[in-house]
């Protein structure tokens, strides 16, 4: 999965952009008590370990 696809899924799941970091964007969800970081790498593939962690945090 590419970073742009993962960002789209997060936004559809209710995550909103909180702020832009130097290399990552920080997202928050009104019902969660933590933030997630999504890289701004566009068409680059997400590595398996990071993908699994973010998939659990996003909730899909």
C-alpha cells in the first residue's frame, strides 16, 4: 500500500490533520486519545511493520 492510499483511508475513518511536521503529518481523531504520524512520501510503499502498526491505530 502506498502512503497516499493510507492517508485517504485514515481521513475516511475520521482522522483529521492536526499539524504538519518536517517529514510527517500528525493526525488526530476526536474519539481517540493518541495521535498518528503519516509520512509525506506519496507513491512510496509503506513498509510492512509500519503498515501493520498504523492499520491497528487507524482501525481498518
